[in-house]
C-alpha cells in the first residue's frame, strides 16, 4: 500500500511538471531552409498562459558559403507580438538574444528575459529583429504543416505582420517553460525514492 502511494506521488510530481510545460513542439531537423532577415518569424496559437522562448534552426547547411543564408550575426532581438489586429500588432515582449558581433547557428534556443504572458487560443507572432541576413529552417517549403499559424514577415516600420500565402511553417518550438523539475520537486522525488528503497530493502530481509 505504501509502495503504491509513493509511486503515485512520484507520477503526480512528474506529471505536474509536464502539465505546466505544454508549449508547441513543431520542431524537426529541416530539409529546406528559407532566406530570412529583419522581421522574419512564425505566427502561432497559444496553448499556455505564458511562454519563455523559442527554438529554431539557424543557418543553411545546404548552401555553404552563402552569406545571405548563413549564421545570424548580432545584434538581434527576439520579439513577441499579439496578433489580435494583424495590421497593428501589439508588442508583448522583446529581448536581445544575440549580442553585437556574436553569432547563432544550428539548433538554437532563444529565451525572453522574463516569461511573456499569453492567452490560450489567441494568435501571436514571434520573430527576429536584426540587420543581418540568415537562413532559417522550414518544416516544408510549400504547404502548411501547422494549423495554428504560418511562417510570417513583419514590416518593422509599420508593425504589420503578413503570413506566407502557402501557409508553410518554420521548424520551431514555443517553450512554455524550461522542462526541468523545480528544486522543491527534485527534493520530493529524492525523499520518495529514499523511502521506497528503504521499504524494498526491509521487504527483501523478511
């Protein structure tokens, strides 16, 4: 009975971490890359009440030496906009993710300085504001693979966001939170494991 209780507690703790880290995982190793620059990104429909960052593929290994699609050179900001009105989006968050003269390449994780509040079911746009040209990984080059949004471009002068007419999408992940158990939960897991080990040892000695 006690063993079942401890096991159930461990499962509950682990599930609570998964439950609060839903996010949107539309990430896969790209076969196709797009030419990207200032204002390129992806629209998405929020599935959580906040987001902490995104994961993307930067650089195009299929076109080595092409400076228009290589690594992202800073300075570069990760931005998030509320798309309740696509012609006049409202900025929700902005963080410098690549420092001046620094570079980002491969599968990168960009975090906001603080978690950005989002509303479940509402549409948002995340993008990169930079003066550099870079390559960005796609899920597909011509068709939609994600119903909640699409690859998009923001006119940084007007703020207007325009989605790709084909509905194609980036290879991306929206992070609701870092998927790491909180210290308190780690302590609880260790205590449960210790108690379970002790009971199993006693049972073996009987």
